[in-house]
């Protein structure tokens, strides 16, 4: 399971009570837990938030009036279940799975905060059944991920990593043997024309590309506004020189990009995935497609399992470029995400109804509890 290290140093610096003194031994958290911020309430030393990875300092600034935030790097169900005791809020970092058992273990749980937009790792049905709102952060990282997709597009079209290695190893003659590709006049297909997909389509405008998009839930007018033509998935794959995946992972989209679809692509097409790793059937399909020239290059920010097994043959391919699911974690996006999530969680604990709730149906079931 992915152990999120972002801002670890910062959180370690902040493993102390808000008055600056170290945690007294009597309230020392269990092994594997870091505590920072907030005043521990007497007689209720475990009341507060559990975070499955470090949080931005702004989260502490916003939430510490409700209780301390305890950071764990544990991600297994068995490890998380006992840590849920007394937690009024759960902050879900990265792809830590939050199962029904974890949700049900939080007897005091009033709110779950997801630092991101993809909620495929949270058992929403379990949270809804218990009337627990799940806060997420739509739009907070859209621009950052769109810029990341653009970086992949340019790097792979111009074959920057391959040519960098060739140039540095003295293969100057590569300039007569390899070709770089053009964006102008080429066709690009975007799978998932939501917030990120639309932001990305807008960034493409100066490049004078033909933009196709596949998204069964977006109205034609919305696609037209960002210069994209809505088509079905088969047509998108068969007509595009570049394909960018930015759909959410759902039952419908899991494995949606399979061998058959990739075989429809033009020779030496470029495939980029910044959505969720499991949108693609397997890493084997990508390796085979690079080897047989069906794909010219692959870029992945996301993987079916994170971290991925880097001994897979794909990782030794020079035309494979990857990053550790980081595109949504730019400086400003990180701050936006944690501010939006924390304000939403605080609103719930204050008995208000914020707009960024994944399962608003919980508000029809019960009045919102305040603390
Ligand atoms: N790489 C990263 O760091 C990073 C950061 C943020 C989000 N993401 C991923 O990107 C995804 C999209 O984010 P967003 O903010 O644009 O979400 P969004 O909800 O605004 O957009 C998702 C779009 O995908 C569409 N969609 C749903 N099913 C589809 C299907 N079968 N085929 C094609 N399109 C389909 C939806 O209609 C929607 O328009 C997230 O769910 C998340 O998994 C990745």
C-alpha cells in the first residue's frame, strides 16, 4: 500500500501540542501514530482526527479547535480499525482503502475528509448508511493536473527523456535517426471531459490540434465550449494520435482501456494516463503495445497498484515516462485541497451543510450533529 511521505518533515516538526510542549507521556499516542495540533480534551484523549498520511499545516489551523490530528502511515484495514476508536473525523490521504469495517469502527465518527477528488478507495455506501458525510475537493487540483497532462504531452511528443539520454551518452547522430512529433494539426482524444479534462482542453487551444472527447455524461454544448468534439470511445482511439485518460475509476471505467481498444490506435500513438491506474487493463498490455509499435510512447502518473512493482518490463522501456501520482500535488493545489477539505469538515462539525459533499443524501436522513 502507498505510504504517503509528502510534508512528512513538516508534520514531524509539528508533533507537539499547540502550546509548543511535547505530548505528555500519559497521552502518548500508540506506536505508528503522530499527533499534531489541537488541544487534547481531558478524559477524552483520543477525541480528534485520524489522518492516513501527513496533512498540510492549514488543516491543523482550521481543525484544531475540534481536537488534535493524529497521523498514521498505516494503511491496512486491520491496522486502521483500532485507530478509529474515538476519532470524530477521518482524513483519507492517497489511496488508503477505507473499507466498511474501518468506517464502522469509528463509533464517534462524524465526518470523512478526502484530500482529493477520486473517492474510489472510500466505501461510500458504508459512510452513507451511517449518515456520515464524505467531504472531497472538486476543482482544487484541476489546473495542476491539467498542466501535468500538458507536460506529459509535450515531453512525449518531443521525446525529451529518450533524447536527453541519447544526447548525454554522446549519441549526437540520433538527430538523423529519430523523429520528434508535431502537435499542430494532430488529433488528441480526452477520455473524461470533467473539470480536469475541460481545463486540459482549454490549455490545448494555442496548439491548434483537433480535440476529440469521450464522456457519456457531458452535454455537447459544454464540450463545444472547450473546443472538443464528443465521440464514442472506439472512434476516439482510432482517430487520435494522442490519448489522455482523465476519467474517474468506477465499475464502468475499470479496465476500459483494453488491448482491443489500443489496437485500434494509429501506429506509434501516445497514451497518457493522469486519471486512475486501473482505467487501463494492465501494464502488460502497455508493454506489448510499446514493443509492437502500436504505441510510440506511454506516460503514467497513476498505476493500478501504488506504488507499482518497478521490476515490471514496462519500466525498462525508454519510451515510457512516469511519475508517482503527483500531478495533483503542486504547491498551490496542495494548499487548495487541504483548505477546501478542512473547511468542509469544520462546517459539518459546526452543524452546517457545505457544498463539497460526495454523499449529500446523508442530510435527508438525519439532522447534522455538531460538536
Ligand atoms: N493524477 C492526479 O494527481 C489526479 C488528481 C486529481 C484527480 N485525478 C483523477 O482524475 C479524475 C477526474 O477528475 P475531475 O476533477 O476531472 O473529475 P470530474 O468528476 O470533474 O470529471 C470526471 C469526468 O469523467 C466522466 N466520466 C465518467 N464515466 C466516464 C466514462 N465511462 N467514460 C468517459 N468519461 C467518463 C464524467 O462524466 C466526468 O465528466 C478523478 O476521478 C481522479 O481519479 C488524478
